[in-house]
C-alpha cells in the first residue's frame, strides 16, 4: 500500500529501478513465457476454467502493450480483450456494473479488461463524471461483487501498472510526435494530464477499499515496458494453476499433388512494396 501522508507514488518496499532490458534478452524470455501461455490456454479450454484479468493504471502506464504481449501468441477465441467505449445513454441508465457483467468469462475463456468497472473509482471520479456519493457506493459494493465472481468459479487477477510522472510525460509527448501512436492520445488524456495528485488520491482510496483477501491488487512498476510485460506474464502464470495437456505428436500426412492442373487465371497480384 502507498503512504498518502508521505505522498509517495511508488511502493516503499520496491528496490531501486533496474537498468532497461535489452531487446535480445526480452525476446528470449518472452518466447519462453509465450510457450507457457499456450499451455495455459490449452488447460483453460480442457478444464473449462474461467479467468478474468483486470488492467488499470494512469494513461501511458503501459496497459495496452502489456495486454498485447500476453495475447499475441494465443487464440483470440480463448483470450478475449474487452476495452469498452464510453457508455451509451441506455447503459448510463443501467446498474453501473451491468455493462461489464455481460463480458465476464464463460467456461474455457480468459477475459482481459483494458480498464474495467474501476473506471468509476478512477477517471470518472477525477474528471467529475461521477458524484462523490456514486464513487463511495461503488467502493463499498465492489468487493462483494468480486466475492460473488470468485464464488462462481472465476479466477480474478487485478493489476495496477504504476508509472512515474516523468516517464508518463515522456510517453504522452511521444504520442504527439509519432504518427503510429497519435490515436492513443485522446482529449481525455490531455485533460487528465494535469491531475496527477487527484489520480494518486483516487488510486489510494481504491486500494484501501477494494484490496481484499479474495481479490487483491497487484502493483507492477512499468518504467521499463519490457520488464513489466515479462513480470506480469510470469505472475499471472503462477496465479492461474495449469498443467500441460497431454497430446500426441502431430505428423503431417503424405500429400498428393499433380491430380489437378490449375487454370491459367489472370490473378490480380499485390505489387511489391520494396524493389
């Protein structure tokens, strides 16, 4: 837990940041973890497990990149990513968690929330979209909702990615100048940039109310994007019990070619991009 009186943004128990991880080491370790994620996927399907993973954190904390690292070598039919847009007028009239419940995992699924019902405790609170009373009621009720999830058989993991103000500013500035990333910088990101302390207070209140024994929060330091991806994948593999599903070795059968002569069709080939 953070110490609000001392105004610390990073957990006091963490050691000094390590050097940035080099690409060669990162790719080597990520490949190992991807193999294990595939094993986990097969076990989840075979045993009908229900896994729900929540990612929260400030803008630019690295949630999207971490989620991509988790999902890039597994099936999107098993690992589903949920990133909901702003609620519609109809959804605004519903019970708050109602729009999220419909995305909870069924048997054989891993659902990853890129931001979740905790929007109410974070961005909605800081940006004034929810009243203090709404936030208070949410923080009081959500532990019981999560207990019900656990009791229904869902394995729930909640991750908060923590980034320093300096690194956040560097990443958000990079989004402005990089045409590949400009879509990541929303008007809301710009508005919330000046409210660092408000987000810190909201985070601390959220942890105090919802860091339960049955659904604890796990904080991952994300100054180094490569390290945080490896750390989170390794952690979730340890917290979702799985075994390798026995399978016979696959051998390709002999293929018969030459029975049919392809027609001389005027295919419209895609031109080469590079000479």
